[in-house]
C-alpha cells in the first residue's frame, strides 16, 4: 500500500513538471525572437531613434516580412581601398577634372559645371587631377554620351547626377563612384558611393532661399502632422488626431490642404514621408520648412549619410506601426522638438539650399576619405557653420576654430598679433606701433610694407617682436594667412590708424568673449537704394551699422585662411581693383559664416580725424557723385547669391564708461580723454 502511494506521488510530480515545461517553452519562444538566418534580410528596419520609438509590442504580434533575395551592388565588392587610387592625389589634395560636354548643355548642367569650376578642387588638366568627374547625360535618348577616353574601368571616376537621367548609361560603371540623388539602399555602396538629395529642376545655383522656420517651439495653432501625398501636395492633421494611416485618410479632418511644389511649404511640426523613392523630394521641403521629417521605412539612402548625423534632425520609423509612431510624436518633449527643428534649419542652410553647396559637400566628403584620420570630425559636419566653412587645411581640431568655444565651454586664450598695413609712401607709424606694443596682450607686431619705396631702416624699439614683411602689393594680400601669425587674434591696422593702449586692451577683451565676430572702432552701414534699385553703403554716423573697417579691428586668424582659399577669385580681384571694397568683402565673409553682425567698441575723436577719405556716399548723394566703388557691394551680393550683412545697434563700453565716478576707479581711463 505504501509502495503504491509512493508511485502515485511520483507520477503526479512528473506530470506536473511536464505540463510546466510544455506551457513555458512556447512563452519563451514568443519573448525571445529567433536569430535571423545567414543570407536573409532582417524583417525590421534599423531604428535611428530607438530611445524615442520604443517597442510596445512583442515580436510574435507583428507580421513577418517575406524572404527577399538581396541584390548585388554595382561594381561587386568595390570599396574605397580597392577601387580608388589615392596615391594620384599629390600631397593628399583632391583635384577634380570634369569631362567636357560633347554638345549643347542644359541650364541644369551649366549650373553644376559652374559650381564645380568655382570650387578650390577644380583643375583644367586631366593629368593633374586624381578624380575624373562625369556628369550624367541630360540629352534625349539616342544622343547618349560615349565612354570617356580615360575610363580605365571607372577607377578614380565619379559619375554624378543630381536628377534622374533620361539617358541610361551606355557602359558598365565598373569601379566608378556614383553620386546619385536618393539611391536605393540595396544598390548603395556605403563608404564608396555618395547619396545626394533629390533636387527640384529650378534649384538655385547659389544664394538660395533661407529656412522658413520662424518659431522653433510648436505654436498652438500649428498642426502636429503633415502627410506627404504622392502627387506632390501635403495634408495636415490636428494635434488631437489619434490615428492617421499612411494612405492619407485620417480619422479626423485634415484641415486645409497644402499644395507643393511651388506654392507653400508644410506648416506643421512633423512631416510624415513615405518610403517610396519618388517621395524623396518631400524630404528637402520638410527641411526647409523646419518640419521634422518622419521617414516611414525609407527605401532610399539619406543624403550625405556618411557624414551627417540624421538622428539629430529626422526620425526613421516603421510604416507598419502607425499608432506607436503617432503616440511617440505626441509625447515628444518640447526640448527634443526644439533641437530637431533647429538642426533641420542648419542642415538646409549649410548643405542643401543651393546646387553649389550640394556639389561642394560631395567633393568635401571625397576629400575627407583621402585625408583619412585627419579629415573633418563629426562635430564640424553637424554643427554650425558646417564642414564647408571649416576648412581642414587650417585645422581638424574644433578648438582651433572660432565657432565652437561656446559648445566646449571655453574661450580663446593667449595674446594677439598686430598686422599693420603700410600702402602709401611715408614714414613708419611710430606712435601707432608704440601704442600697440604697450598693450599687455600684444604678442608681436607685423608690418606689411606694400609701398613701392623700400622700407625705412629706422624703426622704434618695442618690448615685443617687430617684423617687417616687404613685398605684397595687392590689397587682398593683407588678408593672406602668413605663417608668422602665431596667435588666434589679429589686430588689423592701417598706417594712418590712431589708437591708444586702453582702446586696444578693451577691444581685445571684448573679442575674447565673441571670437567668431569682428570687433572694431569705425563703422559703415549698408542700405537698399530704391532710386538705383541696388545696394549701397554709407559712412554717415547713424544708429545702425553692419560693417567695421579693417583699418582698426580684431578678428580670428582663421578668416585669413577662409578669405584666401574659400572666396572666389573674382571677388578677391575686385578688392584689389577697388581698395575701399576690401573692408566690405571681409565683413561679407564673416557675416556669411556667422549670420551675426560685427561689434562696435568706443574710440577717441582722433580716430575719426585720422580715418581715410571714404569713397562711398549716403543715400542722399546724387548718381554722378557716386564713385565706382559703390557698385562693388552689388557685385559681392551677386557673388554670394544674397546679402549676408546683418545690421546692429549695439556698442559695448566699459562698465564705468562716462559714469560720474572717480577716474581712479575706472579701468580704461584714457577712453574718455578728448
């Protein structure tokens, strides 16, 4: 009897364990998805914002993708090391030769050629180039271009197409890199090809329209969502929409319909863009409008994905999770929305607003590959002013540029170098040299002797090194990046300038707080002249200014590198022909980079008396009184594509400047002396 009871208890325990195992194993299979087999594509896309869009469902609750056969990319296993000979790039510098067109070219092709020829990478010699560029033919079918004479299987070639070509390639691309608008993800060769944005046919060559965002934080009256339509328009949905399928039929009213292109950009916080390649044009529209792109399982590579961190400006989501995506967007913190919208505006302005910027960004990416470890760090590509304005020929460390001190919580240290330009024959500026050398922040004084007469053998003795550079004859040479300049700050002076030591000290202290801007004493202002239908500038004293004269101004030495290596040669030639335009050109450059006005500091009345005759006149001047120098500002606007100067009404003074207190309490006492 006791033996039977033991057997019954044993059978019961065994049956219980068997039931537990049979019940738990299926649950484990549901909770832990099986690892995908080798050779098959994963069922879910890669989430770029996993922290924002967390999974609310179990894998077993979602349908699985059917098996898809992977497509072989162009050129087989082509990569940068195997299909590009970087040894042809002498000194690690990229030189680009463009194959000439065989016949008449379209306006689009002409803009592309102009942007390439205007870059610092272009060369007219195929033997000198290490990259041969072939533009996608834009001729009708039947008139396709033949294989280039130096094709060599496509090695060290770049086939570039901003728009879908009506003429198919008549030859195999082989080892050639492909820079294509919105390439599909299954044919794009990461690290070798370059993904371009899909641009409209009328995209401007330079200048371009600014970003349309006026308020970064969501406005109560602005719709939460805008849905891109296949025919090119937009539909908006209110903030209370609980579900909105991707076919465009929301449960609630869409609100006013917006049409595009050409009419209006989407006015919403988030722009839902389907993953079809034909919808890639909506992506740029959303960036310009400051509408955060929400890409629904995109089947095309994001533009410049090799260098741009799109997690800071866009969201990639799965189109099969509409409720999850909408819930995440509605609950997104406002600080996150603000950061994303700000980044859309920066990326649009830095890389996508013009054809020229798209082309230059493409060439800059290839230059970074050639440079390897010394290329742009990610911070320079993804922070203002962008990699196109942070030249690696100057430095690859963000701390060496004037733009990133705020982000890194630092300020420029050290002293300044005084650069005195002597253009007219005369005696050395002894008083100016002594006043500047008396500053505790002065490291050295460089005199650029540009007069036809040889420099004087007699110079004053100073406590800092004094160097005479003889030879430069052009006005633009005063902004050349001389190797003798070993400080971040430059005090640009003319021989006729008159400054006191206190004025120099205070201006330098102000510049240390704003190292990306120009800090000066004498100012001009630009204005729109209705009578002449153009821009002008005036030296009349007013409550606004937008230009500080380089005859007495502080700025960062990096702007010498940018002036010499980034500005078009035609603009530098203009400054040489009309010397009064040199001040305006340098201010154009700094304002175009920073989007900020210069800073004015106080000076004595003797500085006004010592200033040179000013060529430009005010708005009341008659047409015959205006010299040719007045027209240079309009030529610069044409060269930049827009008016970059920003007006300001701010002047920074010492704290006790002209306060009714004892002079002994004031740090910069001589500033108030007549």
